[in-house]
């Protein structure tokens, strides 16, 4: 029997409506997590548009804009899975200039991007403010790791096949995306954090034009 494949907008609107039903007021944080190649960034961009369709204020950030410098990221070696998982991102900076001031609300300024990984240098900080009721959607790898637990009001885990993830990485990064550093780091994350079980919602994003909600005991 053929499996029904929902329209992308239907899935996004359902997720947005569920989130706003529970978190329409105050400053809220939503994570879009998944393995490398799961399609986190485009999914988060699309969800941002649908979440804001009724006038709700939504801000976007990516953990990729909070990388550490190359010399720190690769101190264990360019092929190191441990280095990818342990050394890639500056979580202290992420909390200090984005998460903590965003959650304060009011006129407190926050920064949605702090590091340019392509140029390997900090970005001049552009301080933003927003209304009292607003959501910050963050995409990226390792968002449910122990250091970040308790930050999110809601998190979405994107499922995808290993084949589809590898194809996306090759399309985005060419041969560099096939470095064993990346799947190895993801295996460490999955073993340590069990992020799928921690997610508020699981979405099968193997076909990004027809993402499908998956229901499990944890969500």
C-alpha cells in the first residue's frame, strides 16, 4: 500500500500550530537538530516562515555561526571525530551573546551570529532587539548535547536515510563533506545524548518536499 506523503506546508503548519498552542507568550527557543545532511537549515528557514505567518515574531540563528577558530576546532586533527564533537562550537559565547540576553526580553540586545567559519574570524556583532513575545529558532548539529540541555522549550529531530544525508553533504561540500570526522562525531553525539528520544517532535525529512511527522513513545 502506498504511504501518504503530506504536503510540506501541512507538516510545517501543524508543527507551528502545536508549538504556538503551548508557547505563544514570552521568549521561547526552538531547536532543529539532526545528523549532518538531514536538511536542518532549509527546514528551519521554512518553519520560521510558517511560524510567523500570523504575526508572531521569529528570529533565526544557526550554531554554525558560533564556531570556534580553526586552530581550536582541529587541535585533535582534521579527521578527528572526537574533535568534531568536542571542539567545534563555542557554547559559552552562544549562551552569553544570544541565548541569555534573548531570554531576558525587553530592550536587552542579542547577537544571532558571532563567527564566520569560512573566513575563520569573528563577525562584527550586530545587536538586535525584539518584542516581549518572540521565538528564536536555532538549527545545527549537537543541539541536544548535555551542555545545551534545558535551553529549549521545544526541539525537532530530523530523521533521514544515511544515503540521502551523504548525498546532501556531497552536494553542499563536495569531497570535504565525506571526511570520516563528521559521521564519527555524530555517532559520539547519538551515543552520549540520545537526541531523538529527547525531541519534542520527530520529522522524517528523507524527502524534504514531503516531510512527515513520526510519532514515537518520547514525543
